[in-house]
C-alpha cells in the first residue's frame, strides 16, 4: 500500500490502528500517522459486490428465481466486483479525526 499523503510504501500487516464498520474502513498510516479512508468508488464497488453476492445466494437457496445464465452471471459479477476491489482499493486522506 502507499499513503496518499507521505507517499511511503507500507504493508497491510504494518497497520496498527484501524477502524472498520460494515460501510467504511479507516486506517492510520504507520509512517505519517494520518488517517486514511477508502475512496467512495472503492467502497461502492465492494458494497455492490456484496449485494450481488447476496442476490446469488438468495437464488441458490431458491428464495428468488433466476435462470441458470443469470445465476452464473451474478456470481461472476459479485466475485469480480468484490475480490478485485480489495487489492486495488484506493485510499484518500480524511479531513477529520479518526472514527468521524
């Protein structure tokens, strides 16, 4: 990962302070100690991935009806949106303090 403020590289394992909730994640840069949050596009991509995965799960449990093509397409979209957005996540500086 790279801090958008100090431009220093660091590993996810080096992050000591983080705050996570279902809809937002914040981390503190281990180098400059500034708080970072996920960009709105990254957060939206992950949220949509989870929602499509839930749609796929509901179809798999026969709660809703999807054709086989729709079923497989929804699984592919969910995996693509969620899994690729995690390692490619973009971070931005927070203007307020942690957990706000």
